[in-house]
């Protein structure tokens, strides 16, 4: 193929910029502006006789602007139209329901912890390894027979017989169950209840609930009782909900729906009769505990019968509990009564029931001495349970009762309850529950009173350290009087530091560390940390307390945002040394680094901070091994990089570079950290240039060369091929800007020599993708830089460009890709720019080839020769695309090459002019061209031909036909 000579068009970049800039035209919007909001005024809609014809008027801020939505919809939006056609009954019901939810939210705030959030903790805390037993209901066929009897009296008689059948032993006992087996059986009973209800076997459902309620009288495995209570009351809740919804649904007829805020007058007779029937059934239960629990479960159904039904039932149920002899069973029954008062009944009536709930608690206080009676003591001896463990079984129930009573209660009532508890002997259990349930502000204001009560408690029954822990939890939420703060800490720590059991000690210390950090200085915090180290180091007790120790670290760094103060706490780093399990140690270090990055506002050079955080970062880095996940590596690198960015030695650039050299040796296993260091050193180099205003002295010139050397040495240690390529290019640009020409040349040569190593596929975010598009992007960036890189005096003209062309030629490109030709086209753009008398841009104090050669004819000849070689490669590729399956690609590339010649070539040259015509014809020869693009291109050529020195384009335009597809 004959070579086509290349003649670059001479460019006047300044004139081209001016011709491309937008013309500034003053605009007078008046009252109208496209971003000004439109005001639409709705008017009456007049219905016309013809179907679908409407008329409306609207006014806006502009008489010329009408809101399209209002004109089409006549002022009604689609959602409003939909709402207007909705069922008014359903809409009213939904509104009532949503209003009820809003009322509930306004009454019960987020400060009230619901039972649902407590149940999980109870199940996790109160476990057992002993064997359990359960009675399973065997079922009966009598229930099905009863359904076919029409006479009401016969039906009632049959159902009562079924209940008697349960009493007479239609059940079997399962023994030797593990805790998990027991929980599975309870879940089976819950599902059986739902299945029986769904199949209209209401009596069977009642039998299951009665049977489950009976289990709450069994305390044979006493340490499991709180968890058993949670499991059984879940079934009771299900039953209560099913009964309520059943009766509520019976109030619905064809005319209306009963609202959520109904009165008994709105309930029809059928629903009332059904509701009474349920209460009669429950009244026939012979045993006290199941009768109490089942009635409490459907307490809410009293609303169907009378307005005062709930208020009348609560005192009676409270009195029923007095008949339960076991104090543990009794207190949980009281807790369930409080639950239905808040969860099932709803807060809408709860204010009227406060007196009943208070009476419920005061009844418990009257029987509190039973806990320490002979009957309970004998039972504990039989089961081998110690009294401290037994007393903790009461905590969930008492805490819940007190929480319900204390919620939004006046201080007078809280004070009265506190005084009543104070008068009781062995009241540590109650005192702990009071501190758990009452408002933190109430406790904090009376901190010294509570400390006095704690001191008077009997140590043998309920450990004092638990009481101090509960007090500390309150003081973490509310502040005590300032004058008492130091005395409170001294009194509490006097007890805590004497604890012999490391677990008891750390559970208390964890809470009181926050109080110390909140109100005192680093001196007191240092004393507390020293005491923790003293207690937890012997016999490596810290190994069993990592969660608590981790919590202490979090609390300390949450209050000490000044890290120079934090790391000056003498015992802080020795405290970190207790975390000897690697994964825990790393998590602690991550917490410290996250806090530093979040709270450190200004760059620092404090040696105390730097030494401490280097130690912390080194700990994180050294945890990386072959099994470390990529996400974990990325997270650690982000934290270490955040630290590196916050270190600044000001104008002491040499010290800054020394820091980067040190960190490079410490964090060599995390590639993102090395990348950050290279960027940081390049930034330091440019900062040096800025300070010197581009005029380097001998000292600063040597320094920037040292920075450049740092980057040149570090980049090869990276594994990512494109990371290396881009850093070579970036660092070369920085070296060039600092007049380090030989170093810049070395960077660019390293980048060119690395191109052949680019693999066909690369890993991007865990997925393998073709690399050619990334390589094309990099090479285009490289070409832009090579324009201003001066030729090496010993390497010949355009040495780097020639080397890059050889690499591109030898690289194995995909047959289905045209990226090679796109690269050659960009090389042609580069060579055209290099042939100009003055280049488009320069680097300050660096002479590019336009200054070195000054338009020398030999240089231009070499440039044109390279252009001819590139054109030959492009044309050969276009020729190879002449097959049927590649004609579309040929058309796109031909038009692209045509546009390149139009932009950069001198079309007054006949051969180049003819080449452009051939490319135009080739682009549309097979009917594959984008006709619209070609029409716009031809219009552009005709417009350009009217400019000075571009008249020759008019002749070209005449030679460019537009073919239509036929």
C-alpha cells in the first residue's frame, strides 16, 4: 500500500479558543424565570355535555406560563382523584387506625422499653442444663361432635365436658427434655393453638392455653423459670389476640365497620354473647393459676361488654394473685398483669389504671418477706440453688412492674415507693430493681441517699457490687450534684476495688469508668485504669474479660477527643497490652484509629501521638496474612491512610519525608498504604515547588530529587499493573514540573516498558474484565504528557514516541477490538500537535520540543514520517475490516479517521484531500453509516469553509456526497 504523506494544519490556539467561547448575551426575564415556582389557583370545574370534556381556569405568576398538570387534570392530581373514589368506610377506618397509632406514640415514648426488647435478654440469660418435663395435650374427638349439635344447651354441656376431659388426664407427660427440646415443644404447642383456631376448634385451642398456663405453677427447675414465663406468655398473647380479633370481626356487618375507638353501645348482641361465653368458659377453670392467666390474656375483651369492665377486673385479678403461695410464681403473675395493662389494654386507658398497678406492687411488698421464709429456703436446698442466684430470678419481673409504675409517674409516688422499699429488711433486690426502673435523673439527684441504702444492705443475699453497678448505669445517663461527684466515686470505688472475683470486678469497673471519664480529669482516669490492670493481670484474668475491657477503651476514647491528652495518660498503652488475643487487639486498634480520624481536626506532629498511633497502626498491619479477606485489608488500609494524611511537620519537609520513609518500611504489606505514601510524597514535592515559586535552590533541588527517588523505588513493589502505570505517569509529571528531566524521562520509559505486561483480563472489584479500555485511557493520558516532554539529548528525535509505537505494534490486541486503531488515531493527534510552532500548553521552566527545535525542518520531517507510518497502519486495519461481519466497524472507524484528518490535517495537500474523500465514501459504501452524523459533519465543513484561510474546504464539501440507504 502506497504511503500517504502527512501535512499537519498550522493551528492558532488563541484564535480557536476565542471562536469557541460562548457569546455573553444579556437577558431580561421580567416576571418570568424558568426556575421560578408556578402558583396555580384552582377554580370551579364546569362539566360539559360531551363525555370527558372539562373546563377549568388557573392563574400563575406568569401570564404566558400555564401549569401543564393543572390544565390537564383541572386542578386535581391523580392521588386526590383516587382518594375521592375510595370506599368512605374503609378510609374512615384507616384514618381512625392511624390516629390511634399517633395517639399511642404520643403517650408511650421511646424512653419506655417494651417487653419485646426484654424477652430476648431473658431467654439468653436464664438457661439450664437440667432435664425438663412438659404435658402435651392429646386431643379429643368430642369437639368435632359438638359442632353438629344445634341446641345451645347441648353445645355448652359438651364443651364443659371437654374441659373436664382435660382435667381428667387427656394429656401425656414428656420427661428428660433438654432446654432446646422444651422450647421446641412450646413452639409446637403455639402452632397447634393457631391450627386449632384456624380449623374452628375453639375449645381445643382453649385446652392448649389452659395446659400451657398450668406449666407456670411448676418451679422444679427454678433457674429456668423466667425463660419459661417468656415462652408460655407468648402463647397466651397469641390466644388473647385471636379471641379479640374474632369478637371484633363479629361486630362487622354489611353497613359499617367498628372503629378502633368504639364504645360498648356500638357492639352488636352476637359479639357480646360470644364475649360473655368466653369469660364463662374461663370461669369454669378449676385451678387458680390457669384461670388467672387465661382471663388476663383476654382482659382487653372487656371493652366489648362495658366501659368499666377493665377497671373492675384489674383489682379482682390483683386480689386473685394473693392466693398464689410461691413468691416467684406470684411476682411473675403480677408482671403479666402489668404487661396486659400496657401491651394489650393500651396506654389510652392506662392512666386510669395506675392505681390498680400501684396496688399490685404494694401487695408484692407486703409478701416480700416470703422470699426469705423457710418454705423457699427448703426448696432451694432441695434444688441446690444458692440464695444470690435465686434472688436474681426476680429481677425481670420486678424491673418490669416498677418500669410500668414509674413511667411518667410524679416524683411524690417515686419517693413513696423508694421509702417503702427502704423499710423492708434484706431489700437489696428491690433496691436494684428501683435503680433499674426509675428515671436516671431521679436516681442521680439522690445518689448519696442510694449509696447510704446500699451500705445498709445485707451482703449475703444480694451482692453489693451489683447495686453499685446499677447506680453507675444511672450516673452514666444523668449527672449527680457537682458537690457530690468526687465522694460518689470514692464510695463506689472503695467497694469495687475490694472485689476478689475478677469477673465481678470488671463488670462494675466497666460502668464506673464512664462516670470517671465524664466528670474527672486524666489523673483520675489514669488511677482507674491502673486499678483495672492491677486486678485483671494476675492469672491472666483479662483473657475472660475482653468484651468489658474493649468497652472501657471505647468509653475512654469517647470522652478524650484530644489525643495528646489521651496518650499522656500513663496507663493507657499498658492497658492496651492486656489485649493479647490478636483479633480482639486489632478491633481495639481499629476503634482508636476511627476515633482519631473522626475527632482530630488539625494535622499533628506531636511525638506522643505519632509514636502511639504508629504502634497502633503497626499492630493492625502485622495482623495481615494470606488468609486475611480483601475487605478487611481495605478497611485497615483506610484507617492507616487516614492517620498518614493527618501527620504534618509544617515547613520541615525533610522531617515529613523521613516520616514517609519510616511508614513505608512499617506498612509494606498493604498496597493501598504504599499508594497513599507515593501520592503524599508527590504532594510534598509540589508543595516544595510552591514554596520556592518554581525556583529551586541547590538544597531544595536535591530534596525534590530525593522525593522523586522515593516514588521510583516504591512503585515497582506494587502488584496492580494499572496502579503502577498511573503512578509512573503521575510521578513523571511531578518530576517534570520540578525540572527533574532525567528522572521524569525514567518514569515515562518505565511506563512504556510496562505496557507489554498488561494482561488481557484484569480483576475489578472481584470480577474479571477486559483490560483494553483501561489501557486506551492510560495511553491517551500519556500522549497528553508526552507533548511537553523534551527529547533526551542522547536518544534521538521523538525517542519516547517511537518506543511507545513499537510497544503498541507488538502488543497482542483482540481481533474483535478496534482499540489499537483508536490509539493510533490519538498518536496522530499528538504528532500533529508536536508539529506546531508553539504548543498548546507548557510546563513552567521546562523547554519543550517547540523551543528546542524551533520548527527545524529535520524534526518536522521525522514527525511527518512517523505520521505516514501511523496512517499506513490505520489503513491496513480498515482494509482488513472489509468482510461482511465487520462492515459496521469499518464504517465507524473510517468516519472517525476522516474527522481526525479534518481536525488536524492540512487538506490543501491533494493526497491528503483525496484520502479524506476516500474515507468519506468508505464510511457509507455498504449502507452502515450513521446518516444523521454524516449530515451534521457536512454542515460543519460548509460552515468552516466560510472562515478565513478555510475556503479550500468548500471544494472538499462538493466532493463529499451523501448516499441514502436503498
